[in-house]
C-alpha cells in the first residue's frame, strides 16, 4: 500500500502509513469510554483523528513529535475529512526524513530574513532601532523557525517570520497612503509585536504552550523583556520605549481579545488591524485549500464560527 500525502486523502480511503503526531488530547464519551483526539501531519497539512475505546497500553505508544505508523480510515464529518484510527505503532526515528512531515513557510528563509533585516535597517529613529535590535538579538535565529500560533494562523515552521513579513508589507503600503503615520513606530510595532510567542510556545515541531506561556501570555512576556532591554539601552524613560510598549500591549485591539489596554495612538490602531487582517487571510487560505470549488469550509472557530464559500471560478 503506497503512502499518500494528507492533502490527497479522500473520503473512504483505508490507509496504513507514517504520519507525524502533532498533538494528543484525551477524552471520555458520554457513555464513559475513553478516546483520544490526535492531530496528525505531513508537509502538506494536518488532519484530525479519533481513536475510540483507547487502551492505556495503546496510549503509551503515541509519542508527540514523532513520526509513527498509523492504520486508519478517512471519513467525512461536518464537511471536513477526519481519521478513524485503528492502530498507531512506533517507527525507528533515525529512518525518518523529517522534512516530509513538517509544514514549512511557502517563503524561503533567506527571503524572510532579507525583508526583516532591511526593515530594521530602514528605521530612521535611533531609539526605535536600538530597541528592535535588542529584541532580535534576544530571540536569535529561532525567529525564522517558530510558528506564529499552535493552531489557527501561521502555525507552521517559519510562520512567525512569514506573518511579520506580510505585516511589514501592509505597513509600508499603508504609510504611503496615510503619511500622517510614523512609519518608524508602526514597523517597530510590527517587528516586535509577536516575539513573546517564542517564549509562550514550545517550538516548531510539537507546538504547545510553555508554563510561562500558559500563566502569563505572549503580550505580557514581551512587554517585560522590552522593559529590560529599554533599561539596558538607557531608554527606559524615553517616549519611544513607552510608545512601543503601548503598541505591544494593545495589538490585539480589544480587551476581550487579551490586550490589557486599547490602542490610544494611531500607529497602535493600525497595528491591531493589519495583525488581524494578515492572520485572518492566512486562516482562510488554509481552510479554503482543503475544500473544492463550490463547497463551504467547515466552521472556523477563529472566524466567529463561520463557514466560508469557495467560488467555482477560483
């Protein structure tokens, strides 16, 4: 039986092949039977699977972050494909080419790096430039490997840098249209806004929340690190440090979305909009890739539980 990529799975397929175990959640049915929800992945995408009446010895075999042999059937449920998993077995990890199982950015790392470094160089205000350079020195090369989220938008290898580069391009265009904006502050906010996710999330392969991430969240994590860097640069009392801190704290745009303050300068307002725009369009791109023209996506939690239609002429 030859292996298929996740993007090629079809309803009623019967499969036995290697897949990366991305996440595992245990549950109990209404009748009290244990089951496992498993997210499996290869380089073309992820798919949810269910293992019903799972035994403790089966559960012990499932290893997060490893490629394992999965025996399953593909079913259609709520307008999305899902796996009914019969068995998961270990595989010698030394025989695995991990690049076949990790979803990576469609943009080359070298291209992402060039845009980020050029953008930092283009910041004219010395104080903003010093703060951003301090933050990027802190996070290091891992910035180009990290996802922007554990699921939803840009949840792939290099997703964080891809998200930031998309937002940089939006910011540059908006600053041309609206010259009243301070480009140095806006692009500094774009470059910095999600760097706390590198501490909030565990890494690019099995992306889970760290203890600090669960207890404090990426906004407050980054705000604390930025204050430390500002003090080290002698900029703690500068208006630039205060404005950049404000952009970070307010970039989710609304209190109910996790920002402790609302945007109160125009660059912070724009930052929250372009962050949301880039994230939503990436979420929609992923959702629409998995349906045929003339069909609706499954309900998307991050998009107010709406199902989106894919036009036939796409």
